[in-house]
C-alpha cells in the first residue's frame, strides 16, 4: 500500500546571517559569513569568535517571563524561537486547531539543564503560537534531534493523529559556561586551534502535513518529504568505543533502502562544522551508498557562514534545502543529514512535489 505523500507547507528561520528563511538562504547561497568577536574571552584571554543573531532583530522577553529570572540562555532561546515561529505560522491564518510541535533542544547544558516541558509552556507564553502542548515534545539531543523528528511527524500524519505537525530546533551555544566547557575540550576554533568550530545560535521550524490536507486547506506544497531515518554512532565524540562511522552509514542505508530516490541524489546538506571528526563518517556513508548519488553532487555545509547552531542545526539545514529545491538552485532529490555530539544520527530525503 502506497503511503500518503508528506509535504512541507511553511518554513521559518532566524540565524546570524538572516532574520528570515529568505535572508538566511540568500546569505548562505552567497557564502556570506558573519562571525564576530564578543567580549567574553577564552582561557587564553582571547575573545571568542561566534555567530550571533543581532539583538535588535529579536523581540523582548514576555513581561511575565522576565519575572521568573530565567537563565540567560533559556531566555535567549525563547526569543530566537519567537522570530522563526512567527514566520512559519504566517500561512496558517484562520486555522484554529492547535498544532503539535516536535522540538530539538540543546545537548550541551549550561549550569542547569533546560526543563523541556516547562520550556514548551513558556514558548507558548512568549510567542502566543497555537501549539498543542498536550501532544508536543521537546528533546535535548542536539543537531540530529530535529531531523529525527521528521520520522515521528510523518507517522503522526499518516496515522491521522494530527492534520499538521511542526518540527523545530532552537539553540544558542553563546553561553559562558558552554563556551568555557567547549574551550577546555579544545573544540572551539581560534588562532591556535584550526580543528574546531565557531559557536552560533538560531532557530528553524518546518510545518508538515499530507498533500491531501494541503490541497484541502489551499496551501502550496514546497517540497515532498520522501522519507527519513535515524541511527546512532557508538564511537561518538565522547565515547570510549572506536569511531568507525557506522552510525551514519547505517542511517543512509536504511533511508535509501526504505525510500529509493526517484533519481540519483544531486545535493547533500551536511552538518559539518569545521571539526575534522565529521568527515570520516560521511566518507563511509557515501562510499557504501554510492549508487544513490550523482558522482559530482553538490555538497553544502553552511556552518562555514553562520557557525554551529547546536540543536537548531539539523532543522536549519532542512529549511535551507527546502528553499533551495523550491527555488530550483539546489538539485532534487536532496539529502539532508545531521550528527549530534553524543551519537544521534538522522537523515531526510526531500524532492520537488
């Protein structure tokens, strides 16, 4: 039995290179990098270089939330998510049924981990977004978590548990405790460490539904989500096991066997962030599934423009891929994948509808 088509009908994003998806995509396509020094300094007393969203591009924190004395990072996440949520809900004017959200949150914690359930409640308070809190979930699993949620979202839509499902990710690595920890681990790029990344922040949301529902609601499908797969790398960055790249390779194999692309994959959006570690697993995954790819396929890794967005990274890659395929400057079908520091792996295949 053929599964119903899952499509994307709206996307929202905010990043250091754009206050909307269109701005972010245009800057990423032009390879515009916006990384800057901040006042906080590393253990060598050199300023951290980060990708930061302009302060004047963010809304104020809700007055009631400001009395809770939230951690700086949580307040920042709420404001970042506010911008992207406003954009993704624009086509939904008049739709009154609350929509469940599957949200990726940070896997690198500050002095106190974010309470996932409380964060969702505060997100509604901050944004007034029509979210179905009873069926929404937030998980602190980093870069891959948002792409992992695509599989769950499709299951919810196909089983008629929801007419629409929102998948998102939000993070800010620009937190003094997080920066200090990553610096001690020698993971941050600076004058003496080329094998590192630039910490960043941002938020991205993708609204999914069935093609039949989109037609009923008068919404134009932007792309078709052909399939998604998840996996785990036992030899992850913080593990004792050897790093073999098996997790991503298995994820690709599962995805491509369950959802053979209609034509060879012409473009890949990867969560490379500048650390050499991440290259090996893609090489293994690409080699084992070489027949599924165009030999000279495009390779996009926009962290070179805006840095590593942590838990927002996977969904941001999907958002940029959707924009590129929709506007015909990226080849379809397009593979998007993300890898989390603690082993999570996820991949999604999308194409023109």
